[in-house]
C-alpha cells in the first residue's frame, strides 16, 4: 500500500491557515510540519528530496529549485501573522526560528520554536488529521484552505459558517463580488473536494434574499476502501487503556472489535467515550447482541447524572467551612464523614488552594493530560474531594 503522509496536529494548528500563501508554499510548509511530527530535538535535520516528495514539489520556473523554494516558503511563514486565539485575546508566534540549507549534503536544518512543539508532538484529542497526498494534489488555494476546515470537522461531517467568516478564513479578497466569489472560489472547491469528502454538498442559506451562511455536509471518507486496505487509528494511551479494561468484561470482548472501536472514535469525543466505557465495564451483565445495542448502553452511561451530597456544617464558624458538594460514596468511594475532610474544612484558604492545586495535578496524571480542558474541569469538580483525600493521605 502506498504511503499516506498523514499530518496529525493539535487543534491550535488551525491558526496556521496561511491564507496569503500560494499553493506551492503551503505544500512545502505542510511537508516540513509532517517531518517535524513527534520530533523532540530543537534542531531537526531533514532530507531535501524527501521533503520535496512529500510536498509534491514541481518547479514552475526555469530558475526554480527546491532550496530556493524552501527558503522563500520559510521567509513567508517567518513574517506571517500566525496566531492562536485565547479566551482573553490572541497570541502571535513564529513556528520555525532558524532555517539553514546544506546543498552539498542535500539537507536542511530547522529549529522549531519549543513553546509550540505541542502543535505536532504527543498530540492528544481533539486533533485533526490531514492527508498530504490529497492536500498537495489540490490546484486551488481556496480548495486547500477549505480542505483543512472540513478535516477539522470530520467527526461531525458538517459545518455551517456565515459567509463573511468563511471568506476571511480562506483569504477571499474583499473586492470579490458575489459573481466572482461563486465562480473563482466556490466553483473550484466543489469541483475538487468531493473526491475526498464523500457526498459533499454545499447549501447556501439565505436570510431574506441574501445568502448569509454556507453549510457543508458529507457522509464519510473511508466507505469505499477495499477490504485489503488498512485504516490506521491513533488514540491516546488513556483511552486505549479504557478499551482494554472494558474488554475484560467477558460480555464485551466479542463486540469491542477493532472495526467497532474505529466506529466509536468516529462517533464520540474522547471524554464521552471514556465515561461511556467505564459505564459499560461496570453495568453490562449479559451478552451484547449487536453494535446498536452497544451504542444504546454506551449513551446511557454518557448521559448518566452524577449523584451529589451537600454537606452542611452543624454550626457556622468563620465562613471557611467546606460546604461544597461531595461526590457520593457509591460513585467515588469518598466517605463524607472522613476526619481528614473535616480537618481540611478548617484549613486557611492559602493551604486549601495549595492542596487543591496538588489534587488537580494528581487528576491530570490519572487521565494522562497536561492541562484541564473545560470538559475535564467539570469531571475534576465531580471527583474533587476524592483527589483532595489522596493529597491528604500523602499520595504523590
């Protein structure tokens, strides 16, 4: 089977959309990023011929050569306004800090900005996979940028954007009227992308008489694979551990086959799957007859509400008594009468905050994450007292 050259990256990578770059530059930059995946060194040495092959490089002028084209691409990305949106603003950054060619040896050296290595290294969900063979065969820059947007929503297989946002994301000149936009932007997109997004459709949504939104929908990418083809699925270690744990329930062993695991990862976000798999492992007590039944039980687990007990002190003291909800003993094994928690309730706010921060680090270690997402903030809150008890018991 031929190489796929699949670029797997963090969701923040979508800040590098390169709207003002040409097709050749984008191809080479994405090829460099592909070679930088899972590389821990600050300075990476790359074979120029391999970069050219991955980037589908073809000289367009008599004086063109791969070194010149790579240098031009580097200069553009060095000076480009690459940014990541934050809750309180945006951060601009440079992805590559040093670029050096060694034409006699046929290599280039690149130094990666270590602050943004996470975009391509040890990537955890949610992430995006882009097939560079598909990407570099696209002739239209608008098709390339739209390809990246659709790949970002590959699990939902639909996305709706207002027209102005879509034009901005793919760098459509403000001078383009509706006629130019339809002919030079949407037409090539809908001619090139259906080969990679099965049953791709574009719906123009009107508000009154004006088209204000565009909705893309598709049904899949792998439906037409031959039986001899191989689908490579990458999941995080923590999710894989939960799949393996669920398989230890003898009623789930025969239904949690690789093909069904693939379907589940396409249907659900990782946090949902983790919760659902734990529920399956604990609750399934009879043979699962089919995949539909598995989904039904899994979704019950995803939607199950946590039971909470609110502890109210017998007397009000200094207002620092811990009165937040505690997860029930049946759910998390936490005893609400535990003397350590009673002692914790009377600690100063400074000490409480230190213990709470330590508890968060224990939780992150358990779920194999570096930072708390909004979804995991909720999960941690539900298990907060359990982790506080671990800290109070001296667990590291």
